[in-house]
C-alpha cells in the first residue's frame, strides 16, 4: 500500500504515514453479498467481499423494506438458504495468499509493460 501510494502520489512520498487501519473482510464464493432470513423476522446481510461501502447502503434499504413487508421477489438481493461454504477449510487458508499473488502479478505486468 505504501509503495502504491508513493507511485500514485509521488509528491507526498516523504510524508510519513501517521495512522494505519486494517481488518478482516467477509468474502462470499461469488463475491456478492448474501441476504439470509434464518428465522422469520430475523435478517442478516453480509459478505460484501471488501466492497461494502456502497453495497451496505443498498442492503440497509433492502433489510428495512423486507421488515416493512416487501415481498421477497421485489428485493434486489435473493434470500438465500444458510449453507456451509464448500471447501471452506481449504479456501480460508488459500485466500491470504491471494493478495501477495496479485502483487506479484502486478509487478510482473509492470515489468513486461515497461511501467
Ligand atoms: C481493511 C479493509 C478495507 C476495506 N476497504 C474497502 C474499500 O476500499 N471499499 C469498500 O467498498 N469496502 C471496503 N471494505 C469493506 C467495508 O468496510 C465493509 O464491507 C462494510 O463496512 C460493512 O458494513 P456493515 O455496516 O455491514 O458492517 P460494519 O461497517 O462492520 O459495521 C458494523 C457496526 O456494528 C458495530 N457492532 C458490532 N457488534 C455490535 C454490538 N453487539 N452492539 C452494537 N454495535 C455493534 C460495530 O462496532 C460496527 O460499527 C474494507 C474492509 C476492510 C476490513
């Protein structure tokens, strides 16, 4: 991130970073949010896969519409059954390798594109 910041904004390259923030993200297999109703009147919207800033606003409106009686067919997200993610044990070990793998791919593309 720091290197990317310096590349995009070289004019702030010498200014030290004072604060950092990190956290875990909930990822779904198809990278789209899931809406669940595990019991009547209990709703859960989750799994924004790292892109939730905009999508949570849509999900919030969806949750309130459902609670106010909107039919499931009118909602922008389908109500899904709560099921285990296939191969979750393996996938959860592989996902942390995705970011370094993408960084390597970016570096390779930078080299081959001469950027
Ligand atoms: C490192 C990182 C980078 C990200 N980058 C991006 C990005 O660039 N673009 C993007 O679109 N999305 C990004 N996201 C994802 C985005 O932040 C989330 O998808 C989004 O914030 C989820 O919104 P939410 O309202 O569902 O949950 P949250 O934002 O997590 O809100 C839940 C709130 O509930 C509170 N809470 C929890 N339990 C209780 C309790 N028992 N009682 C009262 N309050 C409680 C929490 O304190 C929190 O304030 C990033 C996430 C991370 C971790």
